[in-house]
C-alpha cells in the first residue's frame, strides 16, 4: 500500500508521497520534507482525530517516536489537506510495529500472575490481570488482522482532507482542492471529503483507471483502507452541484441603446480574441458592453472549465461542490499590483489577470492607472501567462483573456458630442444634424482645451497601445451601424461561435494557436490562411504606405481583417474586410492617430 497526499503549486496539484516509521526509544515527532507550520500542526490534528476512532486507539501515539517523510523532499508543503494522509500513515506505521509492544505487555502481565499467591487479595489481582491479558489478546488479534489486511492492500491512495479534532470529520482545504484532485494519476484510488464530491467526479471522468470515493470522517477512510466497509463512489447529481456565478446580471445586447459601432467592434474582438479599447463618456455603455460580452463568447470546453476552476480553487473562491461553468468576468479599478498580478504568502494567490482567464478583463479608466502597472501588463498580453517569482520556484498562472480597456476621451468625457441649441438633444459625430431643427448649427458639448485633451489621452504608452487591436468610440447616441441595432445576444453569439470554429479548423495543426489574435507574424498568417487576392494585396500595400503603419500594426490589420472575413463566412480576404478593419482599429481616426 502506498499513501499519497497533494499540495498546491500555483494552480496545479503536486503529489506528495508519505512514509513513516515509529521508534519506541524516541519521544519526539519529526516531519521531513520542507513542511510548513500548517503541515506540522497537521500531526496534532491527526492525533486528535485518531482518538475518535472506534476501539482502543488511545495509546497509538503514546511514546510517539514517529518520523514522517514527505516526498519530494525539496518541495515546500503548505496545505492542511495533508492532514488525512498523515493520520492514515500514522495508523499504518503504528500497526506495523505495535505487535511487539502488545506481546511485551502480555508477557509482563503473565510474569505478574506467576508471582502472585493464592490468598483472596492476590486472586482479585489475578482476575484483574487476566481481564487485561484478554483485552490485549483481542487487541493483538485485531492488530494482526489489520496488519494482514494492510499487507494485502496493494492500492495507491491519494487522500485529501483537513481533519476536525473533535469529530474526526474531513473537509476540503480552503485553497486549491480542484487542482489537487487533478493531479491524480492512472491506477490511483482517490478519497475526498463529501464536500468535494462534484469536483472529484468531474476530474476523474476524464481520467483512465482511477477509482474515486467520498468519505465523511477518518473512521470511514480507515475502514475503507482496511477493507471492512463498502466504499461510496463519488457521483455528479444535480442536487449536489452548486453553480457559482461571477456575474449576477448580464445584459442582452439588444437592450443596450446606441453604441452600434462599439457593438460591431466587440463582436470582431470576441470572434478573433482581439484586445479592444472603448473610449466614451461615462454611463454610455462601456461596462455594460463588456459584461454582455461574457455571454457572446462560445461555451467553455471541458479543458477550459478545468483551468478556470483550478484558478478559482487556488484563489480559495470555490467552496463545497461549487463549479464555475460560465465565462469569467473581472473588472479592474485602481487595483494594487498584488490584487492584479497575484502572489502573497503562505499560499500565493492568482490575481485578477488570472481570474479572468478564458473570459473578459475590463480595465476601467485605464489611463488613470500607474504607468509601471501598465508596463507589466504588456508582457502578460504578449505571453498570456503571468509568472510569479518565489524563493524555491517560479509559479505560472494562465492569463488568456479578452482585454477590454475603457476610458473617457477627455476630462469632461464629451469629446465628439454635439448638442442642438434649441432642444438640447445630444448627437455623436461632427456631421450630425438635429432632425427636429435641421437649420440650427450644433455646438460642441466638450469644453476641454486642446492641451487638456492631449494630456488626458496621452497617458497610455505606445507599446501598450500597439497591443490593443481595436479602438472605437462608445456613445449611446451612435446608431450609425444599422446591422447592429437590433441584434440580440443569441444571434451575435452564433456568429462568433461559427467564426471561432473556422479558426479552430484553420489552426488544427498548431497546438499553440486557437484564434487569429494569437498569430505572431506574417509568415504564420501565410502558413495558415488562404492566399490573398491581388486586388486586396494592392489595397493593403496602399494602406500601409498612406497610414505609415509599423510592421506590428500591419500584422494586426491582417488578423483583424481575417476575423471580419470569418464573421462574413468568407474564405478569401476582400477589400471590404480590410476597409472595415481600418475603421474598427481606429487607424484613420484623428483621436487615435494623434494619440502620441
């Protein structure tokens, strides 16, 4: 029999093998293998839980003398979920070496009997000693039986659970349960607390030759290992599943008034995995559009669900059979670097950039964040991984999300908006005209000076702006894109899902690319995409020269154009796709072209 526990490293679980010995001539306890204070306290919790077992186990830990080795020795161990394997290994070590102790006690009592006489007082002592000998013989028989059962047990057990000291009940550790369960290997028998039944069932459904059981307390686990009680398999039942929601209310796209170009830009961003910047006045739908985007993305695959639940479990946000099966959504408002990027002790926690993995991350008022925070964000947008340096290792947290940045265009927020002097109705765009008073000239609603606008918009660095593919104005007064006016979430989601399917088929040979945005250069683009027609090539070259695009922006223009073509069910890249991409990327917009 082999006993394993699991600890958490980043979001992944690490197997920890347990071995133990007992030395009657020692009274101390040694736990080897870089065990933290929490793990060392696990010995106390385990010893108290052992006292709750049926039968006479009170002297199991007497004279202690235990040495527990946790392998691999050089990896730090921090989880209270190691309590359960500690307790089982203590019982195992005690039984294997307890027979000699029992035999010595029996011999000691037998010697005492021979030294007693036949007077009534000695006869009473004999009767008492005989009872003790009978109890020891029963205990010896039980230990021999347990020893035989353990020697016949050839299973490899992965045991995860924190022990309660008064009842012996097992519960899930606060952090990392889903990741710990996921490290189970083929041929293992997994035993988890009842409050992790759903997690264990989901994980083991994808594993071959893994037995998954649940248990209420230490007594049940011990009986299962000894083979004297039937096991209870983990199962997925609707009444057991607790679906954890990240967003309480997600608006439907058709209920968001105006912002038609922004809706189209968000559709393109989600279809191709592109980052997007939304610029507009406060209260005009930037946050609502970002929230609605979580329902526009395709449903998560099983592997994506695994990753998301590992992250939230490592954060400590999953309790008692909770499961996240919807796309994550996170907002950043003046967050500290620790909250944004993760870290901390003793359990390094994933930050917001990881909690948004496979979903949406909204940076509201992004231009008001600290420059050093934004600079660190650049690498994450490139690599889609956040690396946290630790003393003994480097932790990697996945960070593949749709980056949505939002900001006001100026200090007052009304740049680009105009008002009718008669009815005071607001319009978006300098070419707007009031239908009720067409003869009246509209006046600018924004009162910011050119210098104030320049200072406000130039807080974002060029390298960060280069990593944002789409840049559009958001205004509830904007109904210029007719097709986007009445489109509901279900319609747009269907289009996005189809576009993503085209991309999956296109990048089938590459394990590193799933969406158009992940293509690194023109060489990759040519490798996976159909040849560009000559007419489109000429149009692209003209745009490159006329707009003086960098090589990076040339690639991004190709990728966004390809995504628009996917949304239009087109195998070939056409001039109209490129033209729309230029508009949605803000390449010909004065605000974005003059941002530096």
